C-alpha cells in the first residue's frame, strides 16, 4: 500500500504543487497545505477503489482540502511571501539564464493573479489551465458542463484583466 | 496575450513542482501519515478533549469527594453526563468518514450538513449539561460548607440561588458560543455555505 501510494505521489506531485501555489501566498501556508493534501490523500487512499481516474481522484481530494484550508494567523514578523522562496526551474539544457528568469517571472505573475480570484473560481481556472475538458471539470467540481462554460468565460476575462493590471505585457 | 500562452506558462511551473518535490521526496510518506491540522480534525480533537475533560473531572471528583454524603448521587450523575457527551465524538468521526466524495460540491455540502447538525446538537447538549454541572457543583459546595440540603431548599435561599444560577448559566453559555463555538463551528459553517453558494452561483 505504502509503495502504491508513493508511486502515485511520485507521478502526480505536480498537481499538489500547482493547487497549493494557487491557494496560498506565504511559504508556511504553502507547506502546510501541501502536507494537508498529502494527509487527506493518504487517508482516502484506502477507500479509493479505482472507480475514477487516479488524476480525477487527486484533483477532487486536493481541491476539497484547498477550498476548506484555513491559513495561519499572520504574525507580523514571521511572514515570508512564497515568491521569495519560489522553487526554481531546474537547469534546462541550451536555455540561457535570462530566459529561465523571464519564465519564472511569468509563472510567479500567473500564480499571483490566480490567487486574486475567488476560491471557487481558482478551482475551475486551475483545471482549465491543466487542459482538462469541460466534462472532466464538471465531473470533478460537481456542476453541469454548461455551467462550467459560463463560469470559465467570466473567470478567464477576469484573469486576463488582472494579468494586464499586474503588468503581464511588460515582462 | 493568448489563452494558450497561459497554459504554456502553467505547464512550465511543473519544473518548479519537480524541484520542490525532490526536496521533500524522502519524507513524503512520513508527511502523509501525520495528523491532519484541518478544521474538521480540529473539531474531532476538540470533541475528544471535551470527553477526556469529563472523565478527568470525574476522577478528580471521585478522589476528593468519595466520603461526601451525596457522593454516589453526584458521581452517578456526572458519570452519565460524561458518557453521554462522549458519544458525539465517536458519532462525529463516523459521519465525517461518510461524507460523499464523488465531487467537490457534494463534499462541501456534506461537510456543511455535518457541521450544522453538530452545532445544533452541541447547543442542545450544552443547554442540558451546563445546568446539571452547575447544580451538582452548587449542592456539593453547599453541603461541603457544612450546611444541610434542606437548608438550600428554603425559599429565601432557593430563589436567589436559582436566579443567580440561571444568569450564570446563560452567561457561561453565551461566552462559550461567542468565543469558542464561533471559531470552531459558526465561522467554518459560514465559509462552507459561501463556497457552496459561489460554486452553484446562488445568492
């Protein structure tokens, strides 16, 4: 069981990272949420009987955890914005440092803007950015496909607006 | 800026995810098996703590008042109250496990229902338990001070005692709900309700 679980996390850890980044802005909160998602996945792993795709199960459990996650009370001197400690893109062959720097800046900006959206909107745009189809998003969230379409149109407009305001074009 | 630009940028953050995962990979299993710090687990722990406190109070009572003239009456009352208030912790844990997990909306709705029911039950439970503890304490204090229980039943003493007790119980209940239950139940219930309304776009 331990080995199966570890293999799943090895393969799908990207989902946990992206969700945790989308729902937190402080390093401590990010780490807490990442761990809480691991705990919830481990606890529900026993009950997961493969009735859905593994990735669907991970999105469902992790998004539930993120949506109900309570951030730590901010203490004046102990906050550390996650941008300052962002986990660096590992070496890419043939790509210059400047290019990597630009990419990292764009990623930070995208997460920053996603973080400004409402909690429920973040879940939907996140799944869209993960290239999930409308019916998959509807299945994970539990709303109709047409509802996903309507919501996504509004959320994308809002996200583009936020990106513009935050200076996306200037990067 | 095009939509596919954003999806490409999003994909690139996978590199950061890998980098973070590498830093925690050796302890992933240990992390997964730690105790949850989520609000629902906090509630569960709180209910267990309440029951444990009841048992601790009973032990304390047993140790100090075993030779008291009303010991068995009081000890029996406290024991029944303690047992009755221990059952919810067990039931709550079972209900949490039974929350549907087919999708996010169903889970949030399930958690909302479990918490709302628990809050209602806690309020009723406190309405019954607080006066019982208060009356037991009152009788023990009164008789412990060398006065007979018949003396307590005299109107001159009984009426003011009842009035003061009612005020104290109301005050205690109000304080408990204002500071304790609000953070434990009402705030998360409101947040879950808002989340559900937003997901389903209800007003």
